[in-house]
C-alpha cells in the first residue's frame, strides 16, 4: 500500500483551513500543504515520516508538506470524544515568498524549514496555542489571520521543541516519491505483531537483505530491527497504560517472541521495566 495524496479542500477559497478532528483513524497519506495538529483529549500513535511515537493530550505537531503521516487514535468503548483535536492546513503560497523574506519574519522562515523533519512542541506551547486555534476554526477574515499569527508567534518562541523525524530522513513521498520506504513503513505498521525478518521484508521491495539493510538505514537513520522494535514498544506502552492485559500477553500481541526479549527491548526504549511503566499509571 502506497501513501495516498489527499486533496485539502479550502471551502472559503482561502489559504488557511482549520477544523476540528472528528474521524477516528486516518489513512497513510501526504499533501503539499503544511499541517499543524493539536490533540486535545485523546491518545494513540502518530506516524510521521520515519517516526512512530505515542501521543497524548496536548500534543502539538507541525509538519511540512509532502511528508507521509497518519494519526491512529486509541478508542475507549469503541468511540472517541467529539472535537478531540484541531488540524490546521495552510499553503506556503498563501504567506508568499516576498512576505516571508521580510526581516521581521525570519523566525517563521526558520520554523518552516525545520518542519521538514517535523516538530513536536511542549504541553505548555499546546495549551497556549489552543485558544487561537479554536478561534481559527470559528472565525474568518482578518480575525482568522490574526489568530494564525498568534499561533506562529507561540511556535517560533518555543523553548522546548524537538524534531520528529531522524536527521537522515528524506521525505519518503513527494511528487516522484521514494515508494520503497513508504511500502516498508506501511507493511511494518500493519504487520508489526508478526515475525518480521529482514529477508521477508526486503523481498517486498525486491532487494537483497544486505542491500535493503543499508538502504533502510540510510533513509531512516535507524536499523530495520530497531525500527520494528520501536513500533512494537509503542503499542506495548498503550496496552500497559490502558488495559489490564497480562504482561506476557502484551509481549505476544506486540510481536515479541519471548518475555525476556520484550523486557530487554522495552527497558532499552523506555528506561524502565514494563511493570514499572504500568505502575505509574495506576
């Protein structure tokens, strides 16, 4: 399965679209518009480029155009709360190169450049930005633009932000596209609980295991097995936090072949044993 191009509809013919997130899951997709996502009251796993991370309330992320992504929401009782997030799309053309070239906006230019690796902001930043993003959903015209610049001011002033994608990450899908990487990301996302060998996955993209191993490391910044273990550990974190499943069952459901391997990989990723991780949420 290849990342799909999503066409963003700007109903008011403007260049900035802010709406409440209503759906439960989003397909693996990309689009040329920049995207800012604020998660208000749900949690799950977000996959952006070569990054797979858990997210919770007050998760605020900015990504540049043409980076494949999806947010998988974990649902309690099969449903999600209404208006559980806000998503903002905007076109770089709507700001304009000449406008962005002004000295006063150099921080905005730097922010947009950094967003090519995706940027995650702090909880405090998310809480500051929320009222302005809500205002963008509910307003139009100059009021909407004023709210946008207040959001950009918060993002540019952030003292606690981090890159999402690895330093070596190259956009996995643009108009030409690196389809092989996208195929691998999708396959892992859908089959992480199975026994994924380097040989079987390399065959999917018609490469030898040795060539695939080098290719994956170069394009993702991580070894293939390391990446798979990260995906599995993130799912385990959710199950430990949100369910009462036995730890042995969680290890099996997430694709770890033994409880000892699960404990080792979990401690490597989270810095603590699975039982200790669960205890802090009880």
